[in-house]
C-alpha cells in the first residue's frame, strides 16, 4: 500500500484551518497553544525547504504570530504512515533542514531574530515508534553523556496507535479522522465497529456536523485489498444522522455531475435507488469523480478500483 494514499487523506483533512487548530490544541496542549494567535495562522502544504531539497517535502507548514509579541513561530508537521528505521535519516534530519533553512531566510531578510521552529512527527504506523525524538539518534553515539550535549533539535512525536480510543476527544470530524487513520489497516468490520462506537458518543446534532464524509469513505475503499464500493461501506454505518450527512454529500456530487451535462445518465440510475443508480450511470457520472481524483494525484489503478472505470477511460480524461 503506497504511503501517498495515507498522506493524501492527512493533507485533505488537516490542511483545513479549523481542523489544524484542533490538532494543535489536542496534541500540543492548551498551555503551549494559548500564547499563539491562531487567527493569524497560515497553512502551507507540500512545501520544500529550498530549491536544492525538492526531494524532501514538508507535509504541513504553519506560520503563527505569538500574542502580544512581534514574533512569528513556524510549525513543521511531518506525516509518516509506516515504520522504518531509515526515517531517522530521511525524516528527522529533514525537519532539521527546514529549521536551518528558515533561519537562513531570517538572515537574508536582515532580521536580528531567529524564527522559533517546532517540529512535529505525526506517525500512524502499526508498529510502536522507537526511533527517538531528535537527531542525536542518528549520530551513532552509544555514550549517553556525549549524546546528551550534542546539538540537536528536539521534536514532538505523535504516535497515534499508542493513544487509547477513550483518550481521543474533540469534534466529531476530528475524532473520526484520527480513528480512521488509527484503524485503517484493520478489516472493514473492525473499522465500522470502531466508527459506529465513536459516533454513538455524539448527539444527533453533532453527528450532522460531520465533514469529510465522502473523503473518509474513499480512504477506506481505496485501502481495501478486496473490491469495496462506497455503498458497501455506507451500508455498515449505523448512525442514521452520519449516514444522512454522507448521502446528502453523495446527492450533491450527483447534482454536480448532472450540471456538467451528465443528467441523462444519472436519471437512469436514480430510477432504482442510489446504489443501482450509481452503477447504471457510472460511465457518465463517475467521469467527473475520476477527474477530481486525478487532480488529487491519485494513480490510475486506484481510481479504476474506486470507480469501476477502465484505466483507458481514466487516462483519456483531461485534467
């Protein structure tokens, strides 16, 4: 399973300004976040340290003003979906490069101050994180006393799978995203059970506030080894209000398809309900969906698996 499938979901959810605010409060704590003016926050995705490091991408870069001070801080979030010892070299030291690149920019701008940088590694692998929380794990030094005084930038490590379900709290869209990333490698029955139990915590009104519903269903579908449609997953949802929200989103997608000149194909499908409707009208209506997936950088094979369109049909779509 390619890591970019997990990365794409992470980007889509947490590049949202409301979601990343909740992310910071939950994982960093109110004491650290309180001095920050979150209203000033800007979010960049897929940014590079500099032109010479284009092979090294930062997943999210946040710039936030400190309250009552003429200072901004930079927060770099590196997402990792699988366990690898090589990440010590390819990830932790990468975050170090971003820090030094930021400080080089400060010098070029003539600033006498250096921008504080917080490095965060968000890890959703199924093996516990034991690589360490700073660059000195890559030095090769066994002597702890020597390692303790070597210059190294400390990092905030978030090992999602080590967090207990009952400790994951917040808005329904935030907790749904975390639960889904935590259990995405489980079978469909387990994922459905975990999500249904989670959603039972929330009131009917809160359930109707769920965002990223279709994105979440797509994420589940595309990570299945077996052929699993959005309707298969939707049928596993017990929370009626959550199901209603997602069905409304699907209906909106259908409406957008009709507005793009696909009304005839969708009307034929809608005669026998949403599931049969999507099957009958898929050759027309899913072209728009496939186009959006291509724009998101999803590969042709995965789009074919999701939509049922042939790879030739997908490759012929202009983006």
